[in-house]
C-alpha cells in the first residue's frame, strides 16, 4: 500500500522532478526523486498545480496467484488479441472504435444490437480481435494498479493534422511501461491539413520509427470518420498477434479481469468480465475481487444471452453479491462452498484493511479520457 514517489508524482503532473523537489523544499521537506510522499504532501503539490487528488481504496491482493495452477503447454490454444486504443483527446479514439465496430461487428451477426459493455469483439479474415472501449488510460492505470494486465496491443491514435500532443506522450509511456506493442494509427487522413510525415517525424523521438525509415513500428494511415484504412489496421493487429502468439487454455476453470461493473436497479450487481483463461459458463461458482456468487446470466457485446465464453471474450454477468471494481481479478471455483469461503474471507479482509486505512492515493482517474 504505497503512495507515490516524487518521480511518479512529477510524471503524473507532467512536471520535472526537480520542480517538485523545489516545491517540497519550500514546504520544508527535503526530498529525493525516489522518496515516497505522504498523502498530504501529494495533495498540497497537486493542489498547487490545480489538480485534485482522488482517493481510492486498493486491496493489494485481488489476484488469485495462490490458486492458479501451472499452465500445461500442451493445452494452450491460440486466442484473440486484446487491444486498447489510446491517444490525445479529440484525435479520434471514440470515432475509431465506433468505426471498427460498425464495419465489422455486425457482419455475419445480422440483427445484433450492439451493447456498450466496455469491450467488444470483431471478426476479420476468420479471426477475432477484442477491443476494450473503456478509457485506454483506465485500462492501463486503474487496472495495473490492481495488478491486472489485460492489454496485448495498443493502438496509438494520432491526428495527422495535430501531431504528437501531451496525452500522446503519456499513452506511449504507459504502453512502454507495460511492455505492450504499439501500432500507430495516423488518423484524420481525409483532412486537407493532414501531414502524416510530421507525425512520423515527431514519433521518432519516442523510438517509434516506421519500417521505411529503418525502424520496426507499424504506421497505418486511417480516416476513422470515413472508415478508410480500417481493414489495413485490423490486418496489422492480426499480424502482430501472429508474431506474439497469444495463447490460453480454454479447457480450464475461467479466470480473468473485471472491465467495468455497476449496480443495476433491476439486475443487481452487473460486471463486464474479460475471460483471460479457461471457459466461463452460466452457473459457475465465482469470486470476483471481493464479491462472489454464481454466474446467473451472461450477455455478450451484441446483447445476446450466451451460455459459455472462452479466452479473450468480454461478457457481462449477473449473480454477484456485491459490485466489484474495474481491474479486479476473477476466478471460477469447482464448488460454490469454496467460492463462498474465499469470497467471505476477502470481504472480511477488505473491511479490516479499510479500517486500517490501507488506502492508496491515485491520480490516475484524473487523466481518464477517451
Ligand atoms: P477522442 O476524444 O479521441 O475520442 O476523439 P473523437 O472520436 O471524439 O473525435 C473528435 C472529433 O474529431 C470529432 O468531431 C470527430 O468527428 C472528429 N474525427 C475523428 N476522426 C476523424 C477523421 O478521421 N476525420 C475527420 N475529419 N474528423 C475526425
Ligand atoms: Mg472519446
């Protein structure tokens, strides 16, 4: 249950660490770049820059490491890649996500009404791709703060008429920190002021160099608005997936991560889960973060009821006793008794930790924009 170091805070505020250290000095605090700051200092410094600090209780152990059996290589099968879209505000993330969904999701699924459940799957060239449409930053920060890594590939959207902007840089550093491959979508190519060369030039500073210039970063010119270049972008995603060989065992009890969750008036706690291993079925006894229950109903991204889903599929479930958090891990257990025991232990632990104020300050949500 750490807080933030001077260096981490500086990064979040887009300031030089030396500037933060100076400010601290004015407050009478001698600090080094790796020093952990207490909550009050973080709030003071952030406040000085007009940034409000949101506090978030983080339970450290929402993973199920102790229950995860070793994967048997022989049982691993190819699974779809999970993709997040990041980039500066107004560079076209939402438009691109909509464009991909509209061109691909309904093909062969006539009559399906797309539901916004925080993620969706498309099929192209006989292969599936999962897109998270939660804010790209949340996927990286809130989720990673909880120890979850859900993204395989990042699409970095950069408007060709605007170039590299602050949130572009932030997205690059998130993706790099997570070790996730980046594909650059140079968007708004339909605009007269589009200057893709400038975008490529600017990105070389971040070691994102196109193949034509001797690098190994894939750049795809697109117009999200006009649906141009979408097929090429999807092709490139599949190409990266082929190289990276994403695999999972579909024949095991499901586990994965919460994409989003809320309390529904009629249905109770509703959570969108990303299955990362195994197959999730209706009726499965499940622990989700500190909540538990039995999967009552599952709905896919087309609003269809489904009975089971495999690796990399997003699905909305009901049947939990409480609302989990985005980034929480989930795991299915053999029997309901075990799930209940583990769920209850976790709930008690959570209450204890909250009482002990094991809280962690997080600035991440401030930057959640898509
Ligand atoms: P976001 O903030 O990154 O999600 O950006 P949006 O998807 O909301 O797009 C911001 C604005 O740019 C909207 O007015 C879009 O219609 C426009 N836009 C997005 N993509 C394109 C594109 O390819 N061409 C043009 N001309 N406009 C675009
Ligand atoms: Mg948006």
